[in-house]
C-alpha cells in the first residue's frame, strides 16, 4: 500500500480548489468525491456538493450572463458533457461550474475515487482512511472538505419544487428573476431566518416569515428588525404543510398548518426559502477532530485551515457556519492546499 502525500475528502468548490492547487504543486492529490448511492442522494451528499443541486449561479466571479455552450463543449470531457443537462445560454449553472472545477483538477493530474470515506484514523501517522469499499489509504496529510447540507422539512412537495422555487439560500438565489417583485415565504424563527427575510426584502414585494411559535428564537435586536420591517409579515403559530405549484411555473404558493387549531392557511408566493439550519458532514470523523457544538470542524489557528490534529486541514462549509458561499469555499480550498504543501515541506 503506497503512501499518499495529500488526500482530499469531498468534492465541492473547496475540494476541487484544493485539488487544483495541490496538483499544480506536484503533490499528486487523491480525491474521494463521494459515492453515488440512494442514501447519499436523500442526504444531499452526492459527488460535486450542494452547488451541483442548484440551477443558475449568478454570483461566482468570472461567469457573467452569456452563452457558454462552446466553452463548455471544449472544456469538459465529451463523455461527461453529453449526459449533462442542456446549457441555458444565460450564464453558468451549478452542475456546469462543478464539472468545470472537476475537469480542471483532473487536467493537472488529480486522481478521483467515486467512494465515501467512512472511517478515519488520525491517532497515528501516516493517517489511515477507510472507504466504504473497505480499501484503506495511508496519507501524510488530509484535507476535509465534505461540506454541510441544508436542512429541509422532508415534504414530498418541497422535494418536487427544489430549484424551481424552493431554496435554502437567499443570498445564493434571492436575486434571480423568478423572485423579483413577487411574494416569498421564509420558514424559520432564528437569526438566520430573520437575516434571510431581511435580505429578500431587497427583491420581493412581500416576505412572509413563517414560525411555529408565537415569538421568534432570534436575538432581540434581530427580532425587532423583522417586526419593524414593513415588507416582512410574520405568520405566527404556523408550519409549512405543502408547497403548491405547476410544472410550467414552479412554486405558486404554500399551504400552512396552524399549531393552535386545525385551520389551514394558503399564501401565494413564487419562492419558499428554508432557514432551519445546516448539518455539517462530519459524522464520519467520529470525534477524531475537535468540533463546535453545531458539529462544524474547529479551525485552531487564525487565518489558517489547521484543525486539532497536525497535518489535517479543513476547508469550506464543513468548517464555516457563517458565509457558506461557493466562492469562500473555493478560497478556503486554496488555503488548505497551501497549508498542506507547507506542512509536508516542513516535515520531510
């Protein structure tokens, strides 16, 4: 069994950016991009990360609106390109951007394994990683870039309209044309829900903030901000029961269920934003790295990607519960690769 210099676990913007930098540094990175299984589909942890589940990406620098058909045809492996959805001709989509990142990493010599890492041993060096196939890999350094998945309610109608009006990221999707000057619904009651609602008022005609209780869980100042905003209508004591819509239009409204009586409430809206938190994909670590109370990886050194175990680094949403953007994840992936490269150089 040969020893790797760097293994990257995860295949979102952080993972592929780390792979690009590590490969160009001639570290010959090995990426475990995740397995294609029904379990991962349901959990939202398929290869290429959360961005692969979105449609338009308007806020990733370098990809303005335009017809990218020719570029995509020339840049992505033809076998992969032919099974991708047709290009919209209005800028880059999430799946297209992720395939471009993956292809760029492979162009520099990154090796890719389509499997999950299910067990790690960071108590000895070299580190040992076990895949779901049972294969064990030894490596000098590890970059954990497994991301975090948005929490959803699990409604069939919610699943049916994902990316057609149902979203878990206002900053990512709120400015899209389908949401402009239209009523929108935000589900949640914490600071994130208020932040998402406030952000969406820049684009929406009205924002309905749906909360299951009679007072927000958000901090006092955030709650006051929501209640004083004329464009935010707080719907107390209700939960989302159903998302309604059509095949042509996507989301057209929601059905809300009261938590105090049996009377349903219907609200017209073109978008539903879930703001009920995220779950970082750290369960496979089984306590071998220091985590926050929300189970995100703790970065132990300011402005670095170091974790509690020397030689193990983390990048992207798995260690970031604040920004959670593709471009910040990509930047963190670059940092992690540079940190791993310098760690290897210092210990050789």
